[in-house]
């Protein structure tokens, strides 16, 4: 099981990951981005900030599982459609 660094590298190698990293760098280089990063560092050490970070991690895990669940659902729907077609007398390859 890859660690956080391995997961980050794997994500960064995808087109979506590269796009997100480029956007994050662009925002971080702006003056407003620097202020937001400084503010986030201060908030992250508070109990409320730790709770929000935990919620964000759980939300990210849910989103990461969503594409796999959608693919499983599509595959399941296709299988059910094949069964329905066979009961209706149609044959599919």
C-alpha cells in the first residue's frame, strides 16, 4: 500500500492531477494566495481547524471512491440489461 507521498506522485501523474497542481501553484504565487496559505496554517493548529481537516480528508476519500463506484454501477446495469434481454427472447454476444 503506497504512503501519502506515493499517492501524491501517482495522482500528480494523471492529467487531472497536473492541472490541479498547476492551478495550486498559480494561486499560491499570488499575494492573495500567500495570505490564504498563512491564514490556513494558523487555523490548522486550532481544534476547529483539526476537525475541519479531518472532515476534508473523509470527503476526499468519498470522492476518490466515487469513480470506481460509478464504474461498478454501470457494469451492474449492463449485466441486468443482458439478463432482461435474454428473458425477452433477445440474444446478445
